[in-house]
């Protein structure tokens, strides 16, 4: 069931079972989600305490949902990555991370209609890696860490003509293995192959230029770490449009019917403050204009022994 709220009581959208179904219909009718929902009328009130909250987007075939992201888009992310590289290499010159961040500062916000510098990009997985609010974020047993990354993610659908449309923005926990990344930057790709959580809401329209929220970690009833985080273009070295262009410029990312969830990065990590999480710790991320916080406990999963058989 799809529901809508504007800060008040959520109500069901008549005839809408999924956000994906609504988005596909909006594409076919050359309409916006807001127009389509308004034309559908208001259904029955929804008591959030009585329903199971799901991710705001999924796909019946998880292989047709791609989860990816970009880093070094916020000041704090560059500072932390740069510090990690200097500790390992003793570098006295700019590290590759700081060089890339500076490139974003200088060329990540081009005038409208022009192309800016490309950002860092990484792959997280397909739709099977998305975790709903309240579900555990399971770190595999070979992981060295399982740390939160409070972020905003863009949610997209590729239309029948191969053109991407933005369905909306979601609150997210990108969740990475920062210890593995710190040991060798070339292991960044490995460190990102983890689950990711999305809040239950989609913000339609444009992302506010200022997004302010709070990220915290609870161990039992105790808050063991808490810090504000910011996002939105006023706090980024790239525009959303530039990040979108450099993702969808690849033809393989414009396959009709596919869904994309793309994380925009963060500058706030508990790992940077020396926090080491434990199984059972709860990550909580909240930010206006999203009404509901995103909470997920750190879990663990056992990796089976994998042997390849020659045919």
C-alpha cells in the first residue's frame, strides 16, 4: 500500500499498491507523482503503528534495481579520507582524496546546462541489499567494521524511452566497512559491498538546499554517540544535477524499467570519532523534512564456504 502525508495524518492513495507502480503510471501518462496522487483522491487514514514500514522503492526482480553512490561530496568526508591516507603513507602533499574533493569544489557546480567534473562513484549491490526501516543491517562475518553513513539518496526510474526520472529523495544509512577501507584505499570497492537502509518516506520535488539532521548510536538505552549532520547543495561540492549526470551518462544505467537508488554522500561518521560499534547497537538517523527517523540495529551474517566447480 502506498500512502501520502504532508506532515499530517498519512492517508492511503486509492488504487496504489506500490510507489514503483505509481511512478510507472506517472511516466506513461506524462504526469508528476504529485499530480497523479492529487487526482487519485484521499483514501483511508493510515495508522503507522499498525502497519509494517517498507523501503519506499523496490522491484519485483531485484536484479533490476541498482544501488550505488558517490563520496567526497561533503567537507567532512574529504577530511576523514585525507587523514586516513596521510596516516598510512605519511604523505606531505595532497592525497588523491583531497585532490578529488578540490576538483569538486572547483568544478562540481557548473552553470545550469553545462557539465561539471565527475565525482567518485561506487557500487553497493542490487535490490536485495536494501534494508527496510527497523530491519537489521547485517555485516558479513568477514567484515572488519559495520559503520553508519547518514545520507540522502535519490530514487530513480528509467522510463520506456530510456530517460531517467527522479521519483524522489529518501533518508538513508549507506553503511560501510571503514576499517577495511582504511587499510587500503583500493579496498574501497570491497568496503561498500554491504547492505544499505532506506527510510520509509520519499520526498518529491527538489531537495532543500539545506538539510540538517542528527545521527546517533544507541547501546541499549544509552546514547553512546550523537552528532548533527548536514546535506543539501549548500553543504556539498557538487550539485545534485551534476551527480545525476555522471551516473546516468552510462548507457547501461539507462535500461528501461530499471530502478536506481543513488546515495549522495556524507561528512559525518561515528568511525571518525573513534567509535567501534557492536552487534545490537542501533543506528538512528533523523532529518527534516522527513517526518520519521530511520532506525536499524547492527546485525551479523554468516558467509558460507564458497567453492567454484569447473564445468
